[in-house]
């Protein structure tokens, strides 16, 4: 009986510990830092905004961590590949070794993990293992590595220059022109009708915000908005909208606020919303999540599931762009 128990314990140890380790070793991609005589993959300096620490990573390793942080592992592989190309393009456009400006105010960093300061999310292997759990980690991380490996060194360009590779979760039916959200009109960031993100959980969300909360968010005195209602005047009004139906300008009392800032101040999923006022509560009905410019991530997943490859996905969301390889890269696609 004791011998059977020992055999059972050893077998369990092999299945739970050794076998996953063997599998993940097999999933790791080969060291491409000197493939075919190419110079080593460049290093990107990443500012971890929560701690202020700057870490240096090979570009391709950084890309894996961005895809892991920015896109669910359950998404179609071609969507993950598209995200890898965009993540790489985003970094290359900012890396000083490629002529980028780096992180404003930080001469020691190329990119930041602070999405509200012009960065993109990133997670380490250890963070992914903790977030996903022991049993889920290996399969998920292997998909992220595959997306980076197959697209190694590929970036998206316009007229030979890395694009401003912005992206968001869910467009809600249409993406946005860059100038309708920010200021600069970029020819490759044109709004497109998108029917691919209908499966997103962010297609319709309701958010309730108190009138008092809105007053505080915009520095208004207590009771200001209620006074408007008492005078028969709208306390909130969408003054004008973008072609895709997002609020471009919102009037809060007598104050005009850009739609992007209004959304951010109230923590709304997107600027594509309608609202109703009921007593001391405002109910917002949102469609989509994010600023709406560039790649729609759930849309990319929808296209991948429909059989589109990563190049088709990128061409759809970024008008007139080209997928090009960096000089050192050796890619499969």
C-alpha cells in the first residue's frame, strides 16, 4: 500500500509540476537576437509608473508583456498577432534608438506603462502567473509568445514612418477620426464602420452618476445643476457629436467640456452615450469602451474568428498603412 501511495504521489508531482514545465519550455521561442547574423534586438526602456522604476527589456520580450496586458488570451490568434504588431509599432515610434522622443520629462525611459500619460499597459511573466493562476498561465503565456514570435520585428508604417499606433477595447459600431477626439488629423486614423465587435461585453453599459457627483467632478457649486432644472433649463446637454455619434462637446450647466474629458471625469466607458436625468441621478447608456480611434480590439477578435489574418485586420483599422520589417528582424509572415 505504501509503495502504491509513493507511486501515486510521484505521478501527481509529474503531472502538476514537471509536465507543465516541460510543455512551457517547448513553447518558448528560440533566441533570435543574432539570427542570420542580424544585430541584437534593440532594448526598450520601460517606466513602470506605479513604482517609478525603469527597466530595460529586449523589444520582443516587451511586446509579449504588452499583448498579455492589453488583450485576453482567449482572443483569436490573428487578433493577438495584430496587437503584437501594434504594440511593437507603438514602442518603436517612441524609442530614442529609432529617433523617438521617449517619455516626456524622463530622459531615461522610452515608454511608460501609464495609459493616461500616453503609454500602454505591460505585465511581467510573474505578474501574469499571479493574475492567471498556475494552471492557466502556461497556455495563455505561450499564445502571447507565439503572437510576438510569428510577427517578430514587424511594425505598421505610413510613408515609411511608424504610425501613431493607438487602439481601444470596443468601438461600439464605428471607429473615430483622430481629429474628432484629439486635434491632429492623421490620414491613417480614419473612422470606419465596424460590425465585428458585437460580441463585446462593452457594447451596452449603463452607468448612474449622482448630480452632486457631476458638480464635484467639474468644480461646480453644490446645487448649481439642480437650479438649472428648477428653471426649466437642461443641466446637461450634448452640444455636438462626431460622425460616429460620440459626444464632441458637452455643456455642464454653462460650462463647455470636450467629450473625451467629460467621459474621463465621470469614469464613463466611452464618449458614445445617451443619458436621462431622474431627480438627483443621471443614467448614462454607453456603447463601446475607450476613445474609439484606431484598432478596435474586440473588432479584431471578431475579424480573426471570421478568418481574417492580422494583415487584413490592420489594413481595415489603419487606412493606407503598410506592414514592414525592422532591419534586424527575421519573421515567419
